[in-house]
C-alpha cells in the first residue's frame, strides 16, 4: 500500500511538472482558456437545472409573479454573463490553438538548437525525437495530452462537485414510511443503493478506462510506424514535386501504390486488434450510467410520490444525478488517460532534460587582425557515438598560418570527420587539438566557432531573402553581400533577380521567390562563408554542383578569394589541389601522405599518385583548355 501511494505521488508530480513546463513555455493563457471554458460548460447546465426546478415549483405552488420574474431574470442574467465569458474563453482558445501547436514543436526545436551537435547527429537521439513526434501526431501522446486533459478534467471535476451539491437535498429530505418497493427507495435504503451504484460505477469506469488505455498504448510502437507511413505517402510524396521525375521515369507510382496498399493493410490489422476489446469496454461504460439513472429515478419518484419533494425537485435532482454520472465518467477516463500518458511524458522529458556534455570553455580567443592562428592535431582519434569503428586514427597535422591545404581521399576516409573535429562539432575520442598551443576545449565555445567559415558538402540555405541568407542576419551590409556574391560567381545572376537581394530563395515564403539551380545555391553558400570573414575558410566539395567553367573560375581565384585566411579545401577533383600549398591524403581514417602536388605525384606508389592516375586516365589534358581542370 505504501509503495502504491509513493508511486501515485510520483505520477502526480510528473503530471504537475508537465503543466508547469507548459506554463513556463508560454502556454499559460491557453491552459487558462481551456480551464475557464470547461468550468463554465459544467456550471451552466447545473445553474439551469436549479432555476428550472425553482420555477416549476413556483408555478406548481403559489405562482407568485414577482418571484417568478426574479427567478427568470436571475436565470437569464447569470446565463448571459457566463455564456459571454465562455464565448470569450472559446474564441481566445481558438486564437491560441495554432500558437499552441507552434509552441509544442518549438519546445523540441529550441532544445535541438541548444543541444550539442554530436547529440543532434546521433541516430539514437533522432529516433527518440521521431517517436515523440509520431506519438504526438497519432494519439496526442506526451505533452500535448496535458492540453486536452485540462478541459475534461476541469469539466468533470466541476461537474461532479456542482451536481453533488445540487443533488444532495434529495438524500436528506425526510419521508414517511411507505410499504413495498416505493418505501425501500424513499427510505435510506434508496440512498444506500444510489451510493453503492455510484461507487460501483466509479470502479467500473476506472477498470474500463484502464483497459481501454492499455489497448491503445499497446499499439503505440506499431502506430508510430503507421503514422510515419501516413505522413510519407499522404504528405511528403505528394508535396515534393522534385520526386516527380523519378516516379515517372522509373514507374515508381506502381511501387508507391503497392506500398500504400501494404500501409492500408497494416492499418486494418491495427483496427482489428483494438476493435473487439474497445467495443465491449464501450458497452460496459454505457450500461452503468443507465443503471445509476434508473436507481435515481426510482428514489426521486418515490420521494415525490409521498410528497417529500415537488415537481421542480424531480427535475432538479434527476438532472443533477445524471450530470454527476456523466461528469464522473469523464473525470475518471481522463485522469486514467493522464496517468497512462506518463510513460510517454517521461520520454518527452528524457529528451528535453538531456544535458549537454561538451565542455564549453572560458578562455576568450584572441582577436587578431593578422589572423595569426595556428591549429594542430595531436595524435587525434575519433569514434562516432554509438559505434565501435574508428572514423579517424592517430591524426597529427598542423594547419599553418595563411596556407591553403587540400584534403583528398576516397569516400569514408575521414576527410569530413576531420573538419567536424576542427570546428569542434565533435570532440576527439583520443588526443587533442590545440589553437596557438592551447587545447581548443578550453576556449569559449561560441568564440572558437566564430573562427570558421565553412561550406559543408551537405550545406543548407534557408528560404529567406538572398541578402539575409548570405549574411545569416536580418540586418546586413548590402555592399559586402553584393561583393561576396560577385566573388562567389553570382554577379550576373543578381541582375536577373526581380527584387535583387530582397528576392526570396525558393517559393516557400513568397510566390515571387526564385528557385536557384544546384550550382547557384552552392555559390550562395560560398558567399555566405565569405561574408562571415572568419580567419579559417573551410570548403568541403565546394564545386560539386558547378559546371566545369564555373569550377575552373573558383579554383583559379581560390587564393584571391581566401585572401590572408587559412584555407582548407576538401575535393575529389585532384586538379584543384594544384592551387594549394600542401595536400593531405586520407585513407581509411588515417593521414597517409602530406606534401605538395608535385612532391606527391613523384611518389609513384603513393595513394595520391594512384588517385591522380585513376582520374587522369579519362581526360586528355592537352585537348582541354579549362584552366588546367582535370575531371
């Protein structure tokens, strides 16, 4: 018993924490509106029952006009005031409804933005967040349940208390002794029967609600998959026009139909699993209110027959007890649902409470106009979280001040991993990286990140105005943005944009937006890196989407674009390495060669020479005049 009580307190504490969390996250008004509307929805019928009973008794009795006018006026006035307040709460709630969903998703978005990048990229974290969202979308599980529970809980609780207060008189009014069944229900036994049925109804409602919730919760994992499939087939695919080419060329519509049939079959299986159980649960839940109502009718009728209560009392008490039964059922069902929702609420808080483990550091990075920053990798090895294989092993490398370093190697050789460690998106598993001789973990994290302008291979530009996207800011220096866009090769394209720098990239926010080609988007990403004007410029496959002439121009002017910055360029196009001071060659997570282009080519058995020969075999350099590009 003690353990059960302790467990119950824990469950209640979790629910209360959920409400405090929502209130603190900006949803206080929404919760108040839900509660206010629900309380008034429960009170108004009870008030109407009371005044209806009083009016009927007065009409059946002395028929005092003044009293009738007073009762009717009070009923109308109170109803008007309460209905106006409820209408205000309802309209306010509807206005906040969209905001509520926005706040709900922003809770997780804000957490992701504050989370260590190594956790954001962790598959286990992604799966946890996906499950939270799928359960939220499917059955309103997790934090969103707390919103909807407010209405039923408040309406149920206010309904139970107010109907009890209104119906209490029927059990206290004295009656003379009567023979037969009427005497049983008119006497105290009638009260005992009604109370017994009330208690039994409570138990039945609780057991039925537990079973119903258990059935739904048992399908949670399956329904997560079903909801994911639903969103993919009915939302993602139809709304992504870019997939239309492949669907037509490869007749993927047929495959899609087969998969949708499989999805519908899965949904049907889910329905078959839950329908029989939920059916008999619903029948039991429906039967007991009728039994309770029957006992109340008998009790009230018996007392009215013997003259203990009038016609108005019959209306008032029967209505009150009926309202009590419905309110009790609603309260029990929702409270049980809240308790069962705690399993999913814990999952939400496990994600939201996840603590960052990356040490943020406190040392400021020195502000140097000469960009005299020296970075060194000291025997650095790295494993991605949740894996046992080394992505990088025993890396020793110095990034010399102002140099141009090319990083080459086959896919999966550790090139991009090295950049992630350099930018401190991840910390080394072994070894250390230093900036001017000090471990980079000791520097203020934000200040250290500010040292790098990076264009990743999987870069992303947001659907904002072009100027804002390049500057990564709403307010920006237009002259600098224009200069950097021209430096990146978008000068001619700028003249064709309908609103210049104010033109939106894509049509997500503006129908007049422009859809850039892959190469144009990549140039805009390069311009963004230039605008940041950080001491280190890192380009990960910066010309993958460019045509050969544009690529030639970027590499020809690479030194000019980089200026006095330390520049790192990852590329599969080995001809681009000619423009770099040194070339780092990676193979299976290890740095296997380091040197100049000519020096590495002279090592006939070296990895760089093999890569060069493999590319050169397909090109005839003497027949191509494209700035020395070999691709």
